[in-house]
C-alpha cells in the first residue's frame, strides 16, 4: 500500500533538483510514491529525472506542455495512489523523517484531514525579509484545533508544501489548484480551509524552504513580476467557490480582509513608473469591492480607510 504520494512540480531547477529528490528517496518511510511533473523545463531537469527513475522505481515522471505549477500539481493529484498527499517544491527538501512523522500523526487522528508542519527557511537571497517571514510562518496554534474562519486570514500560511492532506478529503470536495495562473497556492488554500473541520498543527521543522533569486517570489520582491493581476483572478475564483459552497456569510470578513491586504502589498510590487498598471489594478479591485456593503464586514479602521480609498 502506498502511504503517501509526494507531488513535485519541476521547472528550471537543475541546480536544486538532485538535493530535493535525494531528500524524498531517503525518507525513513519507504511506502511512498514520488510523482514528478516536468513542466516542459528548458534545462536538464528531464535528464535528471530519468536518471533518478532508473535508480528508484518509486519515481513517476509525467511530462506536460508548460502550464504552470497549478496544472502540474493537479496532474499529480489525478494519478496519486497514496492514502495521503504531500507537496514539495523542486528547489526545497525534506528532513529525513518528514513523511513518517506526518503519516503516523494522521493515522493517530482519524478526524484530521489536514495537518501543518513547520519549516526551516534557507536564505540564498532576500534576508531582509526575515522578520516578516518569521512572523508569517510562525505556527500560531499547537495540536488539534477546530477550524474557524479567522484562520483563513494570516493565522495559517497558504503554502501547500508544509502540510499533509488526506486524499479522500481532497477527492470528496474536488479540491484542486487554479490552472494557468500564478498564486495558485492561495486558491488551493481557500478551497481546502473552507471545507475542513479540524487542523492539526505539528510544531516540528520537517521541510526546508529556499529563498532564492529567480524564484516567483523573488520576481515580486524585485518588482519584476508580470503576474500580479493573477492574484485577483484567483480571488475571483475563491469568491465564486465561497458562494457555490454556501460559505460566503461565514468567511466574508476573512476574505475581504485578505483581499484588502493583498491590494496594499501588491500595489507596492509594481515598478515606481508603472502608473498605468497601478491604475488598472485599483480600477479592477474597486469594481470588485463595489458590489459589497462596507457595513457587512468586521474591519479595522485602517481596513475601512483602505476599502474607501480604493
């Protein structure tokens, strides 16, 4: 029986991929499958994957036309046979006992569909963001907790690579990643956190997350990102899902608070002279927010002012 499927999207990471794969192959839990989706990587990733597959049959390679991480992860989910699902980015790596510890935890708690574990952050670049990272990634809870709407805004990080999911839960609610959009992890996060009853918070650093130049987040930090509008396309999908699943009234304040925070953060990620893009972003957000009554949300004074300014 396959206990855990580890899904790894692969694109332009030949420098980091061997360490990533080694960390999964050397897990103390052996009953795993490693699904690697080559997203038409332009470097030597395809050859590296083939070499590793020859060494270990637990590695499954899927090749696809370049479609982004969301599509790659969805393809992995489609074929995964594990009882549980974990995700790993191809420039990151696990601690040796990660899969075993998380598998045992989920087996001990049958009413838990999602569990979070802690991470080490390794800085090849952007150490100036360490204070923010420490606060954002700091686990705010410990042990088994009943899910509350407030968790969806800044109390649980949106990443998928520091969590384990019961596959039957993902299948039941048809939880997926938005495709051909960046910020797909935000959509996936909202899709699962609005459906789950309990979350387990395991305060042990079992994965290693690399901050590096050339990454998606690095482009944002350096004001080079061309995908900022994707964030709000994903927000539209989240809003539609909240309405479709009858969760809007329960999660509306958390959603709007998150939406406003995203405006404030991403407007600063444009180059200084990108006035047209900034205006377009504000108009897009104003159009979306204008359908709501300000008094329907429990916002702080700062959030009210931002809402009105937009």
